[in-house]
């Protein structure tokens, strides 16, 4: 199927076609009219086809093909906590941040037919990727992602509301927010329950995964050594958020628990949905420009032969 990225620009072809139709290009030797049928047809149609090719190239045509066939498609918005407490070591060789990114990458790979959006939050939410079926791009983004300690805090409600906005226009029947956090809301104007109520009104489920446990934990320092950081995980609120939307809440005290939690979410979201499969577009503007170049070649050649020659008597007009 062919679609246009900028359909309004196709209107540019209208004046060009009209001009090409009214001002017919004169082929052949200046002292004679085009006598052959081919010469007469080409003098009328090549300029018109050239105008159409240029107008179509400006409109940005794309050939869209489905990425997959009918499949169990679910639209998921991953809401990942990027606050400084995610640096806590739940086991000696891996902190929560690296464990979350590694486990999310495995989760994405297990669901090749689904679309994902990625929202990172600390004091403010940031949409790193809208809904996309390009899993390789998403995995590269996860691999490069890092925590920005300058924007520290935990705005769970604002992050959930951002995820709702990413999913509210989705045509999928199954729309899911996957929240991964290890803290308590301390920033933002929207509470988690307000965001959950908005998700419920839009038919969006929230699965919440609470990382770690309450108490003091070790955090590595940039200059070396460790510091003790006391964190609180709001299990009660996360359970309310999940249950209000028909989702599930999970508790993961270490990376193994996180893997089990995401595996449980993977099993919960396996519904066969009658939705259109995601598509990818291949630009066709280059082919239009190549066609225009081929059409312009005989015009340029003919003009080169006619350059400097007197206007033929058979051409009408003054």
C-alpha cells in the first residue's frame, strides 16, 4: 500500500501539470513540426509526466508493508524509574538499574509481535520512545540509557499519566503499562491513584513491579567506596494502582525476583487480538526523482540542440 507522508504537497503538481498541458513543448528540428505519432505524443505527455513525478516526490510517497501477520499484539508502555536509588546493589555484581535494563531487554525479545513505548522518570517523566515495533532500536536505546542524578526524585503519578497519553489513541484492545520503581512518590503534581483512575477510564491496565525492600542498602559512590541509603518502597500504593486498573502488582527484592515478575506479566498478556499489524514504510521519493531525471533527459538534450537557433515560423504566437 502506498501512502503519502506530506499529502498536501501533492497540490504543487497541479499548477505544474496545468502549465505543461497548456504550454506544449515543441520537439524536433526548429524548421519543422513533429511529424511522427511518437513525436507528437511525447511532446504532450513527457512534460506532464515530469510535473507529476516532481509533485509526487515532494509529497513523500512510502510503500508500507506489515511487519508481521496476524499475531498476539499488545501495546505496552514501559515506565522505568531512573532515580538515584536505582544504583542500589541488591547483589554484589549488579545494581537495580542494570538489572532492570537487562531484564526489560529480555522481556522485549520474548514479545516480537508487540509494540512498546519507553518512558523514563525521576523528578520528571521523559518519553524516550513512542509506540514502536522497531525492537532493535528500542534495545539499543536501553543499552545506552543512563541515570541523570541532576533530576533526582520519584514522580510516579506524572510518569503514569504520560504513559496513559502514549496509549490512549492506540487501536489495540489490550493496552498495558508496565511500571518498574523502587521508591515512594516525592515529586510531581499528579498522584499515582489519579493517574491510575485515568488509565482505568481509558481501559488501560497497569502492572506494577516494586523493586527492593524497605530499609538501608548499599549505593556505590563515583569516587569509589559505598554509602548507606535508606529507601522506602510504597507497596500499598502500587498494589492499589494495579488493582484499580485490573492489573497485577509484584514484589521483586532482587534481580531474580524482577525476572520472575516480568515473566508473570509475559504470561498474563498473551491475548490474540484482531488488530491491524504494525507496518513500516519504505520511502519512494528517490524513485520519483529518478523517473523525473529520465523524463528530463530528452528535454535537456533537445534544448541543447535548439539553443541559439531562430524561432521557427510554424510556432504559433508572436
